[in-house]
C-alpha cells in the first residue's frame, strides 16, 4: 500500500481538506499505484456518501442551432455537424420521456435546451408550462439546464417545480478561453449564483479530455469546491465529427478512473456523477467508476450521442451489489398519491441530468 496515498486519504477521512500540492502529487502517481488510489477513493465515497448510488436522466427539449462556440459541442451552429438547425420534440414526447425515466429508475430528470439562454417569452410561453406539466404528472426530481439565467428566470424555474439547475464550468478558468470565446467563465459563475440565490440546488462539473493539463483539472476541481454544488458531473470528451475537437484522442480508461478518484479526494462529500463519454472512454471498465469514487451515473442517451439501454446499467449495479436511491422525500413536486393523464406520444430519447453533448 502506497504510504503517501494512505496518509492523504486519512486526512480526508478525518474531515480535513487536501491542498493543491496534495492533488498534484496524486496526479503524478506512477501507474502501478492507481489501484491504491482507487481503494482509498472508494473508502472515502463509502464514508461520506454511503453505499447507494443515484441515477438520473435528461431530455433534449431544444436541440441544435446554438449561437455559442464551445469547441466540443455538436449543437453549435458554427460547426458542420449533423445538428446545425434548431428543432424541438413535441411537449407530449418530453413528458413521456420523464415518465419513462422514472419507470427506469431515475431519481432526477433534467430538461435541457440548446443556446446561450432562453428569451423571456420562451421562458414564460413555452418552457414554464412544459415544466409545470412534468412536475404535476411525474414523481421525479425535476432539473433544468437552460443556459444562462438571471435571478428572475431562476425564480420562475423554481415556481414551475424545478429543484436543481445544471450549469457546468467545463474546465479551469485559465483554459476556458481555449474552449469557449462567446461567453466567459465569469458568466458561468453568475448563472450559478443566480440559481443559488433563487434557492435552487446546483449541479455543476466539467468535461475532461479537451486539451487541458493536470493543473487545469486540479484548478477546476478546486473551483468546484468553492462553488460547492450538490452534484458534480464528470464528463469525458467523445469527439464529434465537424467540431474543432473532432481529432482529439479519447482519454484511456485508467486515466478516467484516476480523474474520478482525485475528484473524490478533493470533493469527498459531493455526489460525483460520471456522465458523458463513459461508454466510449471507460469501455470494459465502466463498472469500476463506482470503486474509483463515483456515486452517480446516467441512464439512457445523451443529448446528441447514444448511451446504452437502462436495463444494462441496472444489471451492472445488481452485479456490483449496489442499490440506487429513490428521489428524496420533498424533492418531487407531485404529491405521493395522484393520477397522470394518458401519454399518446412515445418518449423522446433521454440520458443523464448533466448537460453533455
């Protein structure tokens, strides 16, 4: 057992925080010590979060046609991807997707829209009625990822039954201009603060494998520690043809596990959610993400790429002896007893509650 890893883990388990230099030493570990790192990350997960895992899902309520230039994103109108034109599934399909997500075991369901932000008219005339409909018909924690928000928009979402906002910082503040130029890191922080001031829970993480260094990764995790979200999505780049990062190599499975483990060391009591890119990056090691410190994952599809059938993920959890949590009491807008009208439309495709393209 690597003594230094054990010492750092002991500090975390005793309730003390690690510093930047501590995280940098973990990042520099030789490959043969990865298994020691995973062992302690799992111990930290069990100590602070417990043995159960959470599942969530999203639906793309508005797809493509985005004005922003996020270099990893298939939805930007600036790139030659399969999604240059904006489109929306029918509201009936979105509600049906929420109901299907709940039936498949998701405790949270996120409604996601492309674009920098929704207009006031879009918020009031389209999104708000849709959210109220989901909240009244489906017993599930309702989340939203709708781009930039001010406090008034965030309050409206809360009034419609939304309990949590997803808005990722994506990477370190230093690396951010290399990834996005149409808005700033500070813009991201302003949206998170508006959501917090409105009384919404925060889901905030980032994406790995977009040309960042280990220093960038550590800086992002320390920024997340200051933001203090309830849920931290960990996404891995799945390069999309037509985007500027289409030729970026995928991260190898063991590096992904190392990233998850260091996330757990730095954010011991947060719900760490492995989301986008897990199938293509972790491959046969997907089940190891929990023993690397993850406490949550997605079911179903992503926004623009396919996931895998939810029953495969439920079987994976059963094979690992893990159980998934129901939505906590008081976090559903729907009363414990109540009916739901028929859904004539099939569900739209859905995936995780972490916005990832």
